[in-house]
C-alpha cells in the first residue's frame, strides 16, 4: 500500500495496525522547562510513559502518532528509545501546534522558509537525527486563526503536496479559511485531518458535515477530557455529549471520514495533565460506550486501522509547481474527492 | 542540597559563587555572552556546536581580560540562550568573573507558556508570577532546564518594546522590582519609549531607586529629552550601554556619548553612571553588532580622556559604580535543586 515515516524509519502502511492518530508523549508550552514546578524525575517520567505504552500494546495498539510540534516538548531521541523499548511505532510530526506556540525565531519567517523547514524534517530528519516526520501539525491560536497560523497552514500545505505526508490540525475553528488555504495550494482535503472537532465549546455538527462531505477527516480526538473528571481542563466536555456527537456523525454516513484519538499525555510537561487519562481511554472507556450504543465491531477496525492507514500513507510526491499559489487572484483549483 | 548564608552585604552573585564586590575590578554591566533567539536551536540551519561557541567566547573574554577587564554581566535573562554551565567553565578558564541574569522580555521574545497559558481565558502572567520565577533563580539557583539548578543569578533584567512598554512588559518590570526587593539583587531594565515614566512605574512597587538601572539612555530619543539627567537625579543608575554604536543604529556616537558622560560628572551625577557596549559574544539566529568586549577599554577610554573625563572618573565609571550596584543588598539564603530532587507534581 505504501509507507509511513516513524522515528525508527519508514514502515509499510500494512504494518501500522491499530493506530492512535493524535497523542502526545509529553506536551508543554514553550518556556515551561524554565519553571521547576513541572520538573519530574526522569526515571519516573520514563516509567509512567513506558507503562502507558505497554498497556497500549496490550490493547493491540501498534502505532502512536505524537502530535507535539517544534518546541513543545517533541524529543526525537527519547521517542526513539521509547519505541525501541515498547515495540510501539511512534510517528513524529513537523510543524507547530499553533502560531502562538511557535517560538520567536519562527514567527517572522516567510511561507517559503517554513515550507523548507517542514520538508527538511520530512525528508532529511528532525533535530539532527535521521528520524523523519510522518505528518505536519498546524493549529489555531487562542485568539483565532492568526496571520502567523495562516502562514503555517500555507507552508504545511506546500510541504504536504511536495512530500505526500498528511496534515493534522489543532482545532477546527474557522474551517472555511483553513480549507481555502489548503485548496489554493492544491492539497486535496482528504490529506487533512481537521482535529479537535469534539472540543465542547467548538462543537458544530454543520461544520463536521461540511468538512467530511468535502473529503476531509474530522477528528474526535480529545476523547477522555470529560467534565466528570477531577480538575478537568477548560476544553473538556460531558462524556455522553461527546458520544452522542460522534454517533450522530456516524449516522450521517461519515464513518470513513471519522478519526478517534485521546490527545492524552503519557507524561505532561508544562501543565498538570489530566490524572488517569491516557491513550488507553479509547479502549477502556470510549469503545465500550460505543458498543453499548450498538456500534458494530467492524466499525472499530475502520476507525483504528483502515482510516489511519489510508490517511498516514505517504502519497506520491507531486513535484509539479503550483505557480498560482503565490498570489491571491482567486484563480484557485477546486479539488473535490 | 547545598545551603549557605551570606553574612554581610558587599557580595556579588557570580556563576562561580559569591565574590566581594571590590574584587570585581573593571566591569562591563550590559553584555551578552551566548545569545540565541528562542527557537533558533531547533532550526536546521543554525550550528549549535558547543565547542565552537566555547572557542569564540573564550577568545573574546581572554581579549577583554588582556585589555584590563575583570567582570562581565550577561544581561540577556533566562530565555535567550543563557548557558550557565558554559559560563562556569568560561569563568574558570579565563579568570573573568561572570554574572548571569534572570528575567524575561521583551514581549516579542516571550513564549506561549508566559503569554497564552492553558487556562480560559489565556491570561498572560501577572507581575507576582514572574517575580516568583525570578526570585527562585536568585535564591535557589539558575535553572538548567529540566536538569538542575546551578549557581545563583546576580541581577534581574527585562526589556520593554522600544515603541512603548506593553502590558506584559509592565508585569515583567514590576516582577523584576519585586525580585530586587525580595533578594537584594539589582534590577536592570531597558526602557520602552519613556525612561522616566517606566522608572516611576517600577519605583511604585516600593523598590529604592539606587537598586534600579535604566539602560538604553544613549538612545537618540532619550538624549534629546535629557532622560539620563532626570533618571540620575531620581537616584537610579543611568546605563549608557551602547558604547561603540552610532546614529545609524539609533544611538549617539562615541564622541557625543563621552561629552554626555563629562556633563553628568559636571552636574555631580557621575556616581550614577554605568557604561557598557551591549555586545554579543556569540549570536545564534539573529543579527548583531560586530563589537568586541575589549572595545570599551581599548577604543572608548581614550575618547573619554579626550573629552576631559578624568582618570579617577573613569575608575568610578568602570569599577566603583558597577561594584556598588551589583553588591547584593540584603542577606539571603542560597540553595540548590535538581530534577531528581525537585518535588514530584
Ligand atoms: Zn494534541
């Protein structure tokens, strides 16, 4: 079928198996390392991370996509050791969680610079290693899709077209603007996972439908951030609301456009994390909730194996230049899939 | 966990420990050793070879030492490439005293952890929270991120946006003042658009003027408004810290700077004046002015003499004033912390 970059080298798409599409070994906002309140003993952080990944293996989980962007705690050599020691494939991403978490050095860079940076990390390696990124992360800043966010989206689209890796977004707010950027760069929407569509305050079924009917993937990928949990963060949501939201999406016939993941931290870096939450919530809580609601077993195979493989498999690089992409004359190719 | 107590004032916190102020000799108070624009370390085009960085800094510090310099203050704060372990080695191998700083700013050099916390709404950090972070770097030691605490910070610094201080920078300035009051280290601030106004805002926290240094007062706009005189008369230190810079870069040139210094001495304000070059020893990810740490001693001191500044006044500028302001004001406990020893959250 094709290949996917992992931190230990490319693997066959057939080898991905059960895949969690939006997870974190450890996430922290840049600068959090300066604050000792978050420091953990490295041996304990390693221990808890290994335990969670091992349990993921026990659930037959095989591939873990780490969506931590540049400067947010993405630690390639550490990922390599974790992957070797647990047997879990780890896919790292290039890109930024959002413009407001890009470090100062990258904030004033041009689309061309950012494109080359992402391509470098996808084709040469990350942080001086030979580990290559398997996807590009982009996202919406706290105040909305900023000018910098849009520059990153555009660069990500160009890098995705050139290298064949997909794009994963943090948040699906202002989807029209995001989709315009992708399409104006000639990137079909079936190469984009519009993430965190299940975040409580942003839930919008019309938007989900719009993205899916244009071929995009809709991420129900903050699963487990339930309001019922102790010290649940602001983006959490009543557990059954999320289940209903997801079932409603499936009922519209969009199973093949749905992605599920937990956005959990194995060991959070610059925030408390959510106690008791891990990627394993998918298997231990969410899938049982769906079963209870009458969802058939083959749906899980689609959600956890077939869809991730379809999405993550690197496409034939399109080396054709896209001369229209440098101007905004409205002459954009509309690609429908 | 090492713990010891200062028994008297007159001590300065260097990266190698406490040093009596009078042993600092000739001091450059506003310089940068390693200066990395935050994030540049992740860029594939930036060469972060530490042996090369060491060689460059070692050469420049040795040149400074040979020209009669003894002490350098790295005033770039905690998030612009500061490498305290490297500074310790450089200090040991060159004999130059190095004072490292804590602090953050300007706004455009801050990162998401400070500006958009994971709360709703994402309220930027208030002054007290910044003070908490900075005070620990003085009292418990400078952080080697996620590894350990090292030697103490000897000064707390911040920088305002030149077009005018913005809200989070005001929080930083106030946090610096609180740090100065809690720990006794001096507070060094690069003003925004109006030095005196920024100074008054900081003083409203209750810090004494003689614990505050206002930098950038050789900027063209500040000189036009005679801000150096107003700041010195208020009792704060005036840093003419762009020696070697010129009008093209927005500063008065060296001859005018020398005249300004002579005038400050004539007005009886000489004991509030500090001079430095704002040189960067090794810059990564940003442009910088090409100026060596020995420029001030080799090139500028003769210009000062020509302008009629006396040898004794030059000694006051380069030794007495910086030694006085760097001496820690109050006794305080210093302790260390490592990743292994810090509390598990
Ligand atoms: Zn995430």
